[in-house]
């Protein structure tokens, strides 16, 4: 390997952690052979999915196998290591992976990748950009690499590079989305035609959609919004409540500070202000990261994104918004006015109305199991009875 693609060295003071089982292509094929499909908990922004991954990874039902994913977004290596270890304690022998965004600061990207490897994650999934470097690092570390894709072309490229499986994320997903005109089932068919790798479907999926996405050949489904609105997890109760009692008018697309990408969120005063052209320069984050700041950076702008990728920083803070502030306000402070509450389109299907009566992760899996009970999960094409569901995606 050349110097610029070599695996970042582990610090000598980093103790090894007993690894979680690898979720590679062979492991997925074994799951499918057992008659099960993967049910993956999608990673969400800072703090939003903390406390969920281990609970999901601990669940195994007759037809589903839970897979937890920890978001590395805006975590320090110590924070990420602690969350991986907690999830592995809660799910001994379960699959616990890490999501790492390619768009973040390069130094942070390397440090967090190194942490995921040292802690023995089951897999590393990459979104928000493309880095061939990380595929090589994963291979050197013996950690399966997973790519999030929004086209068949990208799927074929990742297979060539050495990915073990893929997540096909359709336009109905929450947070940053790729092609807003590329609905899930259309994308899933395109990706399946372009690669031989196992493909997990993601984006706006509800329990009753599972038979349809499985009938289209998906090795599993990835859901985030449904798990966010659960009794489990560390996120602020107001964050959960913002995902209840929502209809289509309550969901909006914003222009993110991350390269101007489109992103789906719950509509509130903050998204209205963005739509009106207001900007939100960064504020101090030492209240959350401590006096040493984030990765040693103590200024109001902690340069969380890579060079040239933040519209706010590139405009000298005269445009757009600080995404770290907005996400912290939502997930940690629960500020329903100033926070940014990313969500998938499936938020409109959440039936609970009281945050105090949300189901646990285990109870959500029971709903999933009932949704696919009595239906075959093998075979190409959607059944006629599922065409009304398919119509929502197409």
C-alpha cells in the first residue's frame, strides 16, 4: 500500500476490544439460508441513535435478525469506543457496526475509522460521500466494508472495490438523501441488476412494506425513524415527540450546509427560517465536548466537515447554518424551535401519539414479525396484494 492509503496506525495506548462477529457476505448468505432477513437499525446523527444499536443487535426472531449500527458522527474516539462497547455488552455475539461519513474532516475520519477497527466492529458502512481509501483500510483491518448507494453504477463500483454488501437508500430516507427523484423500489431493482452483492433496502420503510422489499430481492431492510420513536435510546424525549402525530405537511426538504445536499426533516421554526433565507453561524460547543473542544478544536466552528464541503464555513458564516449546533439542539437539548430533526418519510406512519407510551425495540420487532407473518420472503417481483404499497414508492 502507498503511504496515503495505508491503514492508520492504532495508538499504542488503545487497548484491544473483543471483536463482534463479522457481518460479511458469507454471514449474510448464512442468514438468508436460515430463512431470515436482516433488519438493520440505520445510524442517525449525533446522539440520536445512541443506546439503540445493542438492543437491536440482540433481537432474533423467526424471520428477522437484528443488526445495530452506531453513528460516528461528531463523536470523539472515546465516545465512539464507549458506544461500541455498550452495544456489544447488550448484544453478546450480535452484529454491531459503525457508520462513518466520508464528508467529515479527514483527520476525524481517520481517527474514528481507527477506533472502529480497534473496537472490532462487525462492519463499517460509509455514506455522505465516497472514499476508496476506507475500503482498503477495512480490508487491511479485516472489517467488512458496506457502501450506501443511490445508483446501480455506484453499486457496481463498490463491488469492484471490495464491498461485502450494500445499502440501497431511496429518496424517502431521512437526513441527507441522494437523488430525490429515485424512489426506493426503483432504486432497489436497479442496484440488484448491477451487482451480485447482498443488498439491504433503506428509505421510508414501514413494517407493512417489508414483504414488498423482500419480494424485490432485498437481503434485508434498514429502518431508522421507527427505532428513533421507541422507548429505548438516549435521545431527548422532545426529539421522539417531534416524530409523533406527523402528516405529510409536517415533513420538509431543506438545503443542507453539507454541499447544498437535500435533506428530509420534521418541519419546525428552524426549517421555516432556512426556507426564508436566514443563516445561523456557529456557536460554542464546549458545553457538550468540554473545554478541550472537539478533537482539540475549541473555536465556535469546529470544522466538522471536510475542506470545501460546508456552505456555512465557505461563506465566512454569512450563509446556511452550523449543522453541529442544529443537531445538538435537537438531540441533546430537545429544542423544538432551534433544533434540526432529521426524519424519514415513514414518520407519517407512526401510530403512537404519546411519547410516554412508545414501544421498546423488542416490541417493534414483534410488529415487524407480524407484518411478514404468513408471507413468503423469497422470490422476485411484488405480489399483487402489495401493489398498493409499491405504488407509494414508485
